[in-house]
C-alpha cells in the first residue's frame, strides 16, 4: 500500500503543539483592516486551537494518527 500524502494546504496552515493539539491562525486578519478596531486586530494576532469537532478532519489531512 502506498504512503499517505499530507495535504499541502493543511501543512502550511496548522501546527502541532507539544501536547498533541493542533494550533491555527485566526481568520479576518489579512485585509480590510481599516474598519476594524485596534483591539480586534490585536486579539486576532494570537493563535487558537482547532476545535474538537474539526480535529478529525485536520488530523486526516495532516496524516496524524487517530
């Protein structure tokens, strides 16, 4: 059986943490920033964790074990 291929777009967007969780960047921080408040932009800078509902799909794309 051939090796599983990692989804190229997923490996650029997600990062595995030391405890096995998956980190992601927040959306809405790329353009149209003039109408957003400084506080909103600052809070979008930090990374978040992938929710439990999406964890299976992301792990499958990254070829991480069950």
